[in-house]
C-alpha cells in the first residue's frame, strides 16, 4: 500500500514540478504515437475504404488478413521491423534502428491494420444503396467517398482512438526498435518497464499514472468530438 | 402499333437500346428498346424480381450492363457527354429513404452542396422544397428521429431540390403504411405535375401506378411485356401474365367454335361465351374478364339484361374486402365478380347459393394464343 501511495505522491511531484526528464519522455511518447497514428490513419482509412468499396476476387482473403492484422503482436512487429532495419537488412541503409523514427515505423505497422479493419467495417455497415444514392445525387467519386467518411464518422473516430490507444500503450516493439535510450528514444512504456525491473516502483507508478491520464485525456477529447456532432 | 404512337407523341428525353444485364451469366434484364417522353410519367409494374430496379439502375448508369446504349436528349451517354454529367440531370429515390446522418435541412441541401450552389440560394431552394412536401417544421430535426413517412418526404424533397429532368423512383412507398402512402402519392403527383418532371416510377402496386402514370409498363423476368396508357394495359392485356398482374381475375381458355354477327363464340368447358372481334374458327384463345365487369343478380330474377352472356352459377366463396365483396362463382367455368357490400346483403348472397352472372360481350378481352 505504501508503495502505491509513494508512487502517487512522487508522480504528483514529478508532474507539478514539470520534471524535465519525465516531460521529455511524455512528449516523445506523444510525438511517436501521434505520428504513428497519423500515418496509420492516412494508410488505414484510404486502403480500408478502397477495399470496402471495390469488388475483386480474393476480397475475402484480404479482409480476413486485415482483421488478423488488427491483433498483430507488437513483439512480432518489433522483430520484423528490427530485422528490416538491421545494418545488413533490406532497409539497413536508412540507419534508422534505435531511433524515434524506427519506433514511429513499428507503431504505424501496429496501428494501420487496426484503423484499416475498423474503417472497413464502418464503411461496410452503411446501407449498400447509400453509395448509389450519393452518386444519383450527382456526386463525383471523390465527393461520394467524402460523404461516406462523414456518414461513418462515429466508428472512424473509434478507429482513431483504438489506433492511438494501441500504440501509446505498446512496449515490445518500441523497446526492440527504439532501444530505450535515455533522452533520445525512451518513452513512457519503455521507461516504466525499465524502472520496474530496477525496483524503482515509485517512478514506475508515476510513469504509469501519466500514461493512463494521457490515454484518458486523448480519448476524452475524441469522445467529445464524437458525441458533439450528434444532432437532436 | 399503339405503343409506338403513344410514346412518340412527346419528344423522347431518354432512349435506350438493347439493354442487357447479366448476373453470374444469367440474364437479368433484356430490354431491346425503351423510351420515355419529356414530362411523361411512366410506371414500371411487375412482381418482385421482374427487373424494375435493375432497369432503373441501368438507365441511371449505376449498374454494369452487358450491352446497349442510352441516349439523353438524343445524345449518347458516355461518349457525347459524360456519365457524370448525365447523372447530374437525374435524381433517384429508393424504397429506403437513405438519408444522411444530419439534419433534415442538410439532407435536402445535400444535392445542392454537391453542385457547389451558393449558400443563400441553397437556403431558398431547400425552404421551398420543405414547404412543398409539408415538412418545414422538421427543418432542424435529425434525420435519425424521423418517422418512415417523414423520412421519405425528406428523401423526395432532396431529390426534387436538385430540379432533375428525370426522376427515378424505386418503390418509394412500399414500406409505408396505407394512410401515409396515400398522402405521399398525392404530394408526389402534385410535385411531378407542377414541375413537369419526367418520372419513372417502379411499383408493385397497380393502384399507385394507375393513379400517377401517363403510361404503364408491365415487366416480368427482365423484360417489358407491355407498355401503354393505363386503360389499355388494364383492359387489353397482351397476355395472361399481364392480365393476371393488372387485376383481371378471370382468365378462361377456350376454342373459337363459330362466327356470329360482329363477333364469335368461344366454347369454354362446354359453355358458349359470346365476344366481339374477329378470330378464325378453331383457334385457342384466352378470355380475360375483369371482376368489376361481371354483374350478379338473383337467380330467380326475370330482369332482362343487355349483356349477351348470362350464366347460372353457384357461389364457391365470398371474400369480404374493405368496400366490396369478391365473389368466386362456379358457372361450369370459374368466374370472379366484384359486388358492393350493399348489394351483397340485398341479394342475400352466401356460399353455396345459386346466382345469375352476366357480362357484356364487349367486356371480354381476347388474347390470342401464339401458335407454338
């Protein structure tokens, strides 16, 4: 019990004093996971919509692959991104291993199928004739896609939350491709793992609480946007 | 042929040739030629799966077809001008309202926003059309909270707001309850006549079709079987399928046995029925008799009637409908008659009783069986 109380006290202290190291770690977490989520939105939403709207042989297989991807184990992603970025690996020449960019890449790989899968489901749950109705109203293809996105905005915001939530709390891939280098590639999750293994439970709890608060506030904002749009 | 004359009366706004749609190799739609005149209201009637929806979607370039071409104002769609441009002259209303998840105002405005219309003009147009369909009070309501009738009014207002040259309606009232449907049909009728919009209206309700249309096309199995003015389709169906679909209750098969003055006699199950026209003796024909053209009187009645065909029959069954009774007779051949509830009581008709049925020779529509 003391441990937890101490941890909360320490966390409070670290927060109100804007401890530079903790702030740096938090800021990097936000930057890495935010960028990864943005990339996953760009790819996930566009590919998700394209797959949802097109008909091609083998679509079922593609959809089931995307759905499987929604549950990609971060450690496996970390492994393959590490291999790819390894000095002798196919992308080794980029020299990205153990950099925040590598973490963004790995997290984007984790978040993209999540966003894609939810987008796919969101577009497919719209009435099939809605597309015809939009085209019959004189819309261009581009306008039709835009209207469909607006119609599916509630589940799409859920996709944003799920994608971001998936990567901000992810640790395996980040530690493997980022290396948890102090002041450079250390994020909230990797720092928590390290502090816990060192027995610094107070710091670990502090970081954990920050992580929770962060996830909570981001989702609070998105939920607010999601619910605001609902007319009477 | 009548069909050509009727449709050629007005300038065809839309023409189609050799339309064919296949799904999985199976022909779904086969319409060698089709036209609709400017300002005309044409109903497509037929059972489910007859190809009504497919025809509408094909004509609006919303579904893939195997062959054929579509001409709008005489210009070929897809080459003389683009499919997209063509669609901007159309509007479509489906059975489901398919409203967007926003307010009624924004829904009605959606087609105009797509066209980048100026804001003030959008507002004016939307208000006009909300008023036209009696939904001004719903302006700020979320489309999710509307009743079926309100939603379909919004959908109609959205379609009319873009001032389409051709409006395609795919069973827009099929999911509504009768009173709502009644008032919507009335509003649609008025809106179409006021705006002079050409309309293609798919329905499986022949009363709706009769009410709205200048012409009716009967479809079955992907083909247009008959097309013509309502009274022609109702009273002179080209075959037994159309006859059955337009409400001819009695279709009798018989053989022409001899000529009469101005007509001929057909033998049906040993009874002789007199009809007008000219069909060679020996040919097999189908006689179509609409139930409203059959008169019933008490079997003892000595009243003389001008009707040439009078038969004694036994009542096999009486169906009580809203305003009238439907009487199934056995006169040696089956015959169906409508009778008002009042007369039903006056004549004391009930199942098993004998009754006299009469119908005029001119009330019979003869379909000649095609030689096989």
